[in-house]
C-alpha cells in the first residue's frame, strides 16, 4: 500500500514467460498490448546492453526485459542498489584511469577494456544508444556490432537551434520572434543594441552549433551578463551565426513524444524546474535544467492540447526522416497571453526519464521505453494506441530536482542511494530503507536520493550541471524557478553539508564524461 492505494508492482515469484516482469505488471500491460508475450519474446531474442555515463537513467527496461544489462562509465552508490534489479557493468569500478579519459562514446567503443567486455559476451547482443554520431556509426560498422538507435541524418533537421526555429515556422507552429545574425556582426553589437530590439531581456544561442548544458543559452539581463556572454562567444570559433529572441516571462515546460508504427504517442505536459536558487547554491542562473514536477499544472486544457499538436507535428517530421522512438520538445509558456511556444527538440531520451516512466509504470501503463524498443526492433504488433496515449498522460504525485556539483570537489558524506526523511527542525537527513522505484515510498514525507551518488572520497567533476537527484512522491514547485519552503530548506541543508571541509582541486575536466557528451 502507498498513501492508501494499492500499487501493482512489487517483485513477486510470478513472472511472465521469457520476461523479467512481475505477473501483475504483465497483466496490466497486456490490456494495452494483447500480444505482449510475443513482443517480449522478440525483444529478448538478444541481450540488450544500454551504454551511458550513469546506470539509473537506463533502469526502466529491467522491468520488462529478461536479457538486459547496463554498461556505464561512472561508479556510484546507486549501482549497489540497482544490481538487485538488473546486471550492471561499471568501467570506473574496474578501470578508473580509463574511465577518467572517456569523454565520448566513440572513444569508449575503441577502448580495449570495453572491447574485451564485448568479446566475453556468451549470448548475442545489441547495443542501445540514446543518441548516435557519425563517429559512433563508423566504429560500429568497423566492429560489425548490432545496435539500437537513430541515425544522425534522421534528426539533423532539429538538433541545431537555428534549424529548429526554421522548422517550427515552416510547420505553422507558434514561434517566438528571432533575430539571426552572423558571428562577426553579433560580436560588434553592444548591450544596448541587443536590449533595444524588443525592449525585453534578450536570449542568445548559437544558431548553427549545438552546445549542451549551461553555456548553450545566455540570458542577457545586465551589462555584466552581456560581457560574460561576449567573452565566451568571442573565444568560440565553432559557430557562424547566433539567434536572439526576446525573453518570455513564463513557465518552462516539456512534452515527450515517441514515434511508433501506429503514430506519435505523447506524454502529459510537464513543468520543468530551471535555475532554482536553493539547488544552484550560489551558481549564476543560466537556464540550468534541474528537474520536473508532475503535480503542478497552472495552465488551461487548451494549452495542453496545443503542446500535444506541436509535439505530434514535430514527431511526424522526425518520422518522415526515418526517426523512431523517444524524443522531447521543450516549451515556454506565456501565462499572460496563454501562448505556448516550442523552443527546442531533444531527439533522444530526455531528463524526464526515467522518473516519468517510474510514474507511468506505477499507473499500470506500458512505458515509453517499451514502445521505443518496439519501434527500433520493428515489432509491428497491434496495441491500443488511443488507450496508451491517454494512459501516458496520467499524473501521480511525483517530482524530482537535482543539486549542482559546483564547489563540491570530493564526496565527504556517506550517502547511500535509497529512501530518506528530513527533519526540518534538526536539519538532519535520515536513511530509511533501500528503494529505487515509485512504489518503494511509504509516505509523502519521504524522498529518494539516487542517480550517480558519488562514493565517499570520490572526485566530483565541476563541468556538469547536475550532481545527483532527489525524487519526491509529491509536488514541490511554486513555479519553474521556485520550490516550496520545506524543499528549499532541504536543498540548502544538503548542499551545505556536501560543501563542508572542501578544498579546491584543479583538474583536467575536458576529458571527463558528461551525460550530454556521452549519449
């Protein structure tokens, strides 16, 4: 029981044939996919090995696949917990010096330790990628390895900010005005010239070169912001154009899509948490994405439908290019005009996962990862599209937020991944029990710490926007950039504790993996 209601999925001795599924989970999903047993059998014909920096974002397929494994770069306390659910291999655990040098998947594919791992596999396998590059495909063809993922040409039209803006306009979708300028001309523009264009704060992005993380988007609120942005963009010669837009003072939101053989599935519209001060802990706000809240919903049904129409239209474009499976659209919502604008497409698994899928699985609905694999393995089994699409929009009390690693150079706290409680008066955290899934909560007063929690003594890299995440079985947001006071107090208490007795450590971070660099 959880909060007085029964949830379906605690592991039991009853499993579906040829799957790793709990019996009740199987029965629930079969209502949506009548031929579920055959679909799972097809998926399990070969072992699927998911590659990435961290293990937790790749945990969901372990709910329904028997032959599934994760190969991650980072070692973390999560792995001790998650190995109860699936097989996990960690490069850093066995080869820490090699792991420290891995900064891209094509490097990993060429590394002797990883190749030795692949040669040791006794059962045929497929490698699962969240996003590919030409260099990755070159390595895979050289190694003659079967893989799951989208080819770069299938999403090249949406990856760059300028291309995406042009696509939005061509599809007749609501678009924020933009001003496209050549690099040389832009670098001559003053702060006054940028702000006078619309009389609002300008937002600056490279139009023709993708930079993930906190240095991809610049909010030019002050002359100091302009100078810092100018210094960064003047040194960067990888782009030829910038796009400038007026800042929309509203909510940051997103929606997941999934290209299937029956159409484009869409999620509920979800609030994004961005630049929350307590999570940034003094770090300058530069549009840093930190999490989601699925309880918060301060917009009318018409806005939900508008976002769904935009996501389907963009998904149909991707499908026409040969794209399959999961993608995400970021939106900004102007609450004054009740307009919603698509501003970015992520043609891969997004930061909403796996937490969003913890919620849909708990609601008894097949997860988007299941349909992603169906699409890529070309399993054209029938399923109730309308019922699945409606089910993917179910909301349960759930939210998550990350803390920034800035100023934490080594891990001093012995934090195990799992379920915690927080005593606001004593400003203390208490470890309650193991837990990695939504149904492991027993109270809405609890929360989970998970997703790359460093081991004690481990080095913490500074050039990534997020350290680990906290998951709550409740809503925590007051807006995209403001959380409830008790959550703010928890974030500050935890951040202060993580930063005690820290000494600045100089390190070569250019060779360390970041999730954005290692799909």
